[in-house]
C-alpha cells in the first residue's frame, strides 16, 4: 500500500506546485495588476 501511495502523493504534490507556479507566471505575463493580486491571494 505504501509503495503505491507515496509515488501518487508525490505526483499530486508536484502537479499542485506546477499549477500554482503556472497560474502565477501566466497572470504576471498576460494579466493586469488586479488579476495578479487575485491569483496570489487565491493560492494560499
């Protein structure tokens, strides 16, 4: 059980971090200051 749970949890954690990073990067590049603030506030 732990041999399958640990890699799955690691993959979920990695995907979560990638999603947060991409949302921040894309909002910084293509959106206005209000959207950037909203994204950075929504992440935590």
